[in-house]
C-alpha cells in the first residue's frame, strides 16, 4: 500500500516541460509525413492485390470453362489419351482418364476458390489493420 502511494506521488510530481520549439515541430512533421507515406504505399499495395485477385479470378473462370467445354464436347467412347504400350495399367488409365481428369479439374478449381477466399480475407484484415493504425495516428 505504501509503495502504491509512493508511486502515485512520484507520478503526480512529474511535470513534463512542453514547449513549442521549431525542432520538435519539424521532427513531428517528418514523422507524420513518414506515416502518411507508408499509409499511401499500403493502400497502393492493397489496390494492386485486389486487381491481381480479379485478374486471377477471371483467368481461372475462363480457363476452367474452356477445359470443361473441351472435356464435355469429346465423345464419351473416344478416350482423351491413348498409349502405344498396351499394359493393364495403361488400358485402365485410358479407359478412366475422363473421370480422373474431371476429378483433378474439380480439385484444382476447389483449391483455387479456397485460395481466392483466403486472399480476400487477408486483404480485408490488412485493410482493417491499416485503417486502425491510421486512426490511432490521427488521434
């Protein structure tokens, strides 16, 4: 209890000197300019990430649509791949390549969607952090 009183008295006795020196104002302006520069760079980076995400999404949709159209336009009795070596494995592979290819395509598209959603969440969390830092600096 006595230590708390002593600490309280110590803090109450501290009276910092506040003056309007030009050096302090110049230093403060440099720091504020640096914070503003970093904020602008982060906003530019976020904008670039968003554009890359839109481009990747459009390219994924177009390539997925082309691939699905190609797979579905092929006749069912014509194999997608043929092998000159006739072993049991290659015969089974040529018979089931359409199913394997469709499954792999669905897996890749699922991974792509999950990656896009994860990147969007990262961008949103970065935006929240940047806005939070900017609000703290302004206050």
